[in-house]
């Protein structure tokens, strides 16, 4: 029976690589294995599990955060942030790239939607960076890496899903991930500053005349207008969670309302905008929940076939230490990110390893943060990194796929080093949480 569980896992993985839809492959193949190899008396337990997912109050945060992110994309807030931040850091070599990183962090803390952030920053800042003499590699690498900060900086849809799969409070996961996410921003900035110092030609400063023109036109007022509204939204969402005033789901509802009001204040809210936001939110939410239901069926069948017990036995026989098993899982997740999306990884790999981590006595909140950092690389890693696809779709004609791959490689390396730091110094995540 345990061999069948492993065959189930391999079958699903291969079919997804072949191009079959993830949602229907997960559920369909699992049900096929269940009919063929599981006693019919066990089926009675499946329906309550599926209904438990559908009625899970925490997961209501997913469509609300998605709505908030897409609505903010329509508000034009990102455009104003980028323009203001670029001129604030314009004198500094690499200042434009640093502004992209900081705006990426602010958008991550406001929205948590990676695709919208990458596309928005690619459309607005990539042509400007190239025009200012930035190398295509540094420009594309900075935008792609900054756009994926929404994977780890709360509120993050990825963290909501990980909290559900790992069965840990989403609020705890948000609190634990905040400091590592902010430190990662500083690491990105440090890399840019060092590179600009070593190779100043790849990251020049902005012309002095442009900076003077900017500062002569209501400098303080522009800064306040650009930063006040997104900061209010961030405080409303994250502050209410960390203060214990609201649950993540309630805070997501506050964020969705706040994003709508901000768009209205920017005079960009219309019936057409509202319709487009709702359609995209419905599409993304439906995709996530169909995959989640398929993953629920998969994890049920995998356990009924004895897959989890078999893996625990293998680890005990191999006498793997908890850290050795953690390293093995992190490597598997990183490699899987080259080929499949983060949602598939969350719902295929994580349910298999989560019980093993629990049996080894490892803190699942810490595991959630490590997985979030690792899953961020799935959006960056060639050849199938989704952030690279998003950016290539909006990049000017002169920017090639080779530019994207060469540009993102150093950021992936920096992120892996940072992941190692969080693994060996877990107190980083507990500073704000406990």
C-alpha cells in the first residue's frame, strides 16, 4: 500500500510537468487511486474533510487579500510611489534600484499579490531604469526580486495557505514572517549598494537638474501624498492583526474596503474598474480553491495508502536528524520551484512533510516562514519562474530572456544565503512573535 502512495505522488507530479491542469490532476488521480485501492468504508471520512475546507473561516482571507491587491493595482498608487521614491534616492548611485526594492516592500505589505506588483513595476520603472543607463540585468533582477517580496511580507496569500496546510494560526505566521521579510529587503539593498560601488556604470545616479526640479515643486507635499495612504492601509491591516483587534480574515476585509476607498480618492474607481477587479478576483480565488479541494483529496488518499507512515519509517531507518530532514525538504522545495508553481508545492509537498515535522518536534511556524522564503524562489528561478514571465511580458523589445536569467541569478543566490541564516538563527522569527 505504501508503494501505491509513492506512485500516486509521482503520477501527479509527472502529469503536472506534462501540462495537465493542477486542480483536476490532484483531485482526479487521487479519486482514481481511491476507487482502485482503498476500502469503500473509508470514503465516509472524505466528505467532512472537503466541507471543512469550504467552510474554513480563515481561508476567506484569500479572496479578500486578492481583491485588495488587484484594486490597489488599479488605483495608481504604485506609480506615484515609484516616481516619488526614485527622486528621493536619485542622487545615490543605485538609488533608482533601491527605490524599486522599497516600493516592492511597501506594495507587498499593502497587497501580497506578486503578479500585479511585478507587472506594475515593470511597466513603470523598467523603461526609466534603462533610460537612466542601468544595465538590463540589474534592472530586471531588481524588479523581479522586489515584486516577489509579497510572498513573505504579510499580508501574504502564500502565508495564509501555508497556515491552513500546516494547521497553525495565520496571525502567528504573519508576525513571525514580518522581520525576516524586512531583513530580506535590507539584504537586497545591501547587494545593490555593493554592486553600484564596484561597478558604478551599471547603476548611475539621476541628473542633478531633474532632482532640483522635483524638489522645487512641493517636495514635502508630494512625499506625504505618496506615502500617507499606503501606510495607513498597512497600519490598518497589519496593525489590527498584531494588536489583536482583528483576525487575519477581518483585517483582510478592512484592507479590501480600504483599497476601494483609496482607489476612489484617486478618482479611478468606476463601474468598469470594479467589474474588472471582481472578475479577476473570482478567477484567481476559484483556481486556488479548486486546487485546495484537490489537495485535500490527495492528502486523504495518500494517508489512507500509508504514505505518511512509510515516509516517517524511512526517515527513522535512515536515522536522519531533524536538521538533515529539513535540509532535504528545503532542497526538494527549491528544485520543485524550477518546474511547478508555489500553489502546487504548498498543496502537494507540504501536506506530505508537515506531519513528519510535527512528529520530529519541529516548530511548524518556523517551518512556515522557511517554506515562505523558499517558495519565493519558485517565482524567481529559471526556467519557469512566474515573475520572469510576468516581467518579460511587459519588458521593452531590447530586453531578452538572457538578461532576465543573468539578472535574477545573484538575487536568488542572496536569497538562499538569507534562508540559510534564518535556518541557523531561528531566533530571527521569534523576536516580534514571542
